[in-house]
C-alpha cells in the first residue's frame, strides 16, 4: 500500500500531478486545494490514498493529512466516489464542508457538481458525528497545529504540579487571542496568568 510520495513534480494539471520518485513517475489525482500548493519542477510531499479496483490501481494525493482524512470519510458514504469527493474538496474548503455537514446545509453540498439532494442528505446523516474535528468555527481553535503546542504545554505544566483543568482554560483563552505561540511561550504565558 502506498501511503505517501516524496519526489519532484514532473507534470501538473489542476486535477492531477505526476510525481517523479527516483525515476518512477506516479500519476496522482488531486484537488484544486492541493494543486495550488504544488509547483512544476519542485520537490513535494503528498499524503496518498491508494484505491485498488478490478480494472485500476488509483492514487489520490493530498497536501494535508486532514484533507486525506476528509476524502476517506466522503468516499465511505454510499454514492460518493473518489472523483466526486475530489470535486467536493476542489469546490469547497475543508471548513465549509465540515460546517455544512454539521449544520445540515444540504443546499451548499448540492452546489458541488455531481452531488444531488439524496446524496447530500446521506453525507450529512452519515458524517455528522465524524466531522467535528474538521470544523474550525467559533469554539474550536483555528489551527490544528495549536492543539499540539497546547498539549505539550499542558503536559509540561502537569509535571510542574499545575492541574490540567486550570492550565487548559487559560491556554484556550490565550490561543484564541494569539494563535501562534511556541510551546515555551505558551507555558510562560499560562504561568503568568495562573
């Protein structure tokens, strides 16, 4: 199973890329979101989802692991194939898809080519409980990298004897106002605010 590819962008189209990995070219289907991050002739790293069918071995590539995870959730819904999932990821942002599913906005999903009313409803019903982490609206912290910074800071503070509940409330408040903290800076700011 091919899990990722690291190589040079040999050919680039809006919906596909050929990645040269040590002289072997891999044809990979991509979304417009991923396509915008690639440059012809430059090095790249793609998270890969391999789909093996009787008539083909298909590779789909993603710039982020979140995009790959959402793609896999979408194709798990009956009636949504890999091409439809890529079209959806090209038409809407990850946040827009997640928020449409969470709020039951089937009209937004139906704006995607190939997604009808029944399929949109099925996506909402099947995925409502699974897309929480993709939504970055209001209550969730807007950058998922912040969660790692926060977790490391909270662990370090626990070692110092500060209860996690106390430091987590302060961390959430600080990250909402200034999302780009390093672990060290976040620890210092939490200690100042206890």
